[in-house]
């Protein structure tokens, strides 16, 4: 399981999450940040500092937000 960055981050890109991630699993994409689900250690540090409350635990995503988990996986498959 991993944390996922969702819609409120789109075009916001505040970056506090990047600064606190202990395993450097967050990277900037064209329109938002993405968390690498294969590296994320589920510590929650990113979620605690997100100013737009865009980060959720994978299991807590709504069906509409699931697309953001798929986008993150695709982003890191490059």
C-alpha cells in the first residue's frame, strides 16, 4: 500500500511533501507531484504537511480518486 496524491495538488504543487519524505519517493510531474508506490513506506509525513489536503492512503481513495493511483503507477513506469 502507498499514499497517493490526488486532485487538489493538480496545478498547485506546493512541494512541502517532497521536503519531508524520508525515502525520496515523491517526484514532480507536469501538472502535479506523484508518489512512487513501489518506494513509499507509508510513514504519512507527506500527508501531515500537505497544505491542500491532497494526499490519501491508497485504501481510502474513492472510486473517482482511484485514477490518481493509476496515474502515479504510469508516471513511474516510464
